[in-house]
């Protein structure tokens, strides 16, 4: 599955739009990791625990979006975007969305 942030795929022509596809993952903080993260916050620098949590959420959201596109028979997903939002205190949603399309490869 081709996944791009652009509205087109180089070397291909979009022959049909199949619709919006999306995937999301909601992750909550872990008390043990949260304590370590708070200590890192005081000292400054990257908070590896949260970086890892968001990377895992992003990958799961992309995987879910791709699954939805495959069910539609898509060749690619174009105009992909990511969005995050806080659901409740201590939990965040990672949303990934784009347009599932069919492609014809240029010759």
C-alpha cells in the first residue's frame, strides 16, 4: 500500500477516489513511566517514555487506516494527515486519515 502526504503519487494517475479512510489509537499514560517522565521534565530534554508511546500510537493508527483502505480495494492513500487530541486527562488520541484511491501507473 502506497501512503503519501501529497495529493498525487509520482508516476501514477489517480483513477478513482474511494473515500475517506482513518485509523486511531488512544493511549493512556502509565504511572511508573509517568513518574520517570516527570523527573525528565524537571531536568529538561526529550521525554523518551512519551516519545515511544506516541510513536506506537502513530504506527497503530497508520496500520488501522491501511486496513480500512485495503477493505475498499485501494492501491494507495493520498493526502495523509495526523492529528492528536486529549481525550481525558492522561490519555491522548492519535488520528491518521487520508483518501483511499485507485491508481493507474504511467508508462
